[in-house]
């Protein structure tokens, strides 16, 4: 763990005194992400001078500009490649706030500890259209979401001092059932459901599935719960009341194939036996 003096010693090797003092002061306060106003408070300089100072550090690649007036200090631990996995979710938050957002899909599976391996893409659902952005080895992918669909969200601690917004457990499952392509595959969703089978609120997930109002999601959810004997008869009965006659692909991100399962109106391009097998690994 670096102290302010440690930071000052490291930064002084490559930077001028004012530059080093700015970065050392912010980093020692755990402000790896800071605003231009916070930089002015540290330096005590006029704003034009602060803008010039920060711009110079961006050009030297000691800082990364996230959005206008907000910057990320490239951690000393990142090394020459400038890559690290720490704080990716906090970076995502700072890329979009004060606009509404929540971390979703594969990122939400990761936060809820439903994965066996992490991803290098951070998924952010928001009603703001943004192009993907790559920062410190991670790609930040923005998923357009209608404002009325911003529900089922909770605050979680991403670091010891920073909270981020993420879909709750049940909403995470629903989102992933809608877009398996954004969470690895339907197999990843299924594995996550099995991992969290004793924590899922089955009444809530049925309510969420109805509120989401996509029949394909209800069909995939019912099929997976029945495959794993989860939720009980009442849960399955409630979901079956919502079925329509058309068939949905179990995993729309995979080739069209597989048997038609009339009980849930899905075409199983992944066999139930294979889904059961992945819970054993």
C-alpha cells in the first residue's frame, strides 16, 4: 500500500514537482478518479493553469480523460501496458454519471458471483446512447435501455469506498435470458442460476418476468427452472400461464437447431442433459 511519500517518490522520477504533487495527493486519498475542480483544490492554481497541467499529464499518459472534466490516474501498479482489472466498475460509473445507468448482463453476473471466469468487457445499461470505449484493458459496452426499464436495481460496494448500481439478482437473470449473447451464452446463465439457486426469490423472479413482458424470456426461464427442478410447482404454474403458441430458441445466439419442447414452447439448441452436466463442473 503506497503512502503519499511513496507516491511522491515514484511520480518525481518522471514528472515535475507540481505534476508529481498533484498525482501523489490525489492517489494517496484513493482518488484515482477526480474532477478538474478537485485538481484545482490540490494545486491552488488558477483554473487555466490547472487545465494546462492536466492536459499535459494526459498527453504524457499519466492520466486518462473519462469525460469532460473527469480524469483517471493510471495506477503505478498497471505497469508499462497500462492495464489493470481493479476499479473497472467504478470507471464505468464515472463514464456515465450523472446520467442513469446500471451494470448489467455479464458484469452483473460477475458482481453477483455467478461466473467461473471474469470478462474483459464491462456492460452498462443506460438510456443514453454511447459508443464503446476501451480503458486500461477493458472495453466498456453501453446497452441502450428505455427509461421505463430502469428497475430491479441495487447499490453494491465495488471497492472499499465506492458503490455502483447493478441489476439485482433476479433482474440480472431476466436480462441475461433476454440477451444470452451479452453474458457468454444461455449455458452461463444456467450455471449462474444453479450457483444462486438457494438465494433466488422465485416469487420476485416470476413478477419480474411478467413485468419484462417478453414471452421468450418466460419460456427460457421456465425451461431452465424445470430442468433443474427449481422454484416449485407454483412458480412453474405461474410461468406456464404466460406462454404463447410460438416457439423461442433456447439460446438465440447459437445456430437454429434442436428439439421442440412443447411444454415450454422452446427449441432446445442445447439439450437438458448438457445443461445438467455443466452444473457438475
